[in-house]
């Protein structure tokens, strides 16, 4: 069974437990609910894809690049890192056992 306790990310300036235990808790919940409901009403936008696809142009990048990735990152991020190996002047920084979004 999943815990219903909300935890905050390891960010020193962000502590959701303080917000959820404050007098503004109900307001925070109402605002969040309102914003989520409004998002269903938003008009969609037309997607415009670059031609030729930008992924095919990675080998033409002329800037120094640093890609930081966690060794336990999501498969999509790990796949993107492999694609970026085409970049001529790229360095990779791998954070052992980390993900981009720590829980």
C-alpha cells in the first residue's frame, strides 16, 4: 500500500510539509485543483517539427557541451545521452546512483 504522505525534494528552499501544515493548506489545495481543471480547457497548439529533424543535426553542433546524467536515470534520458554522443565537443558527467528527479 502506498503512503499518502507527501514528501518534498531535497531542495533547501522548498519544504512542502511547512505549506501543508500551514493555515493556507486548503487554499493551496483549492488553487492546485483549480489550475489542473483549467488545464483541461486550454486549447491545444499546433506542433511544428523542424526539418530536417534536429536530432540529425547533433553532429553539426559547434559549441562545447556538457551533458549531466544520473546512472539511474529514466530510460528516455539515458537514450538521449546516447544520441548526444554525436556532438563533436561534448563531455559527459555521470552521477552514480542518481536520477534527474530525486524522490
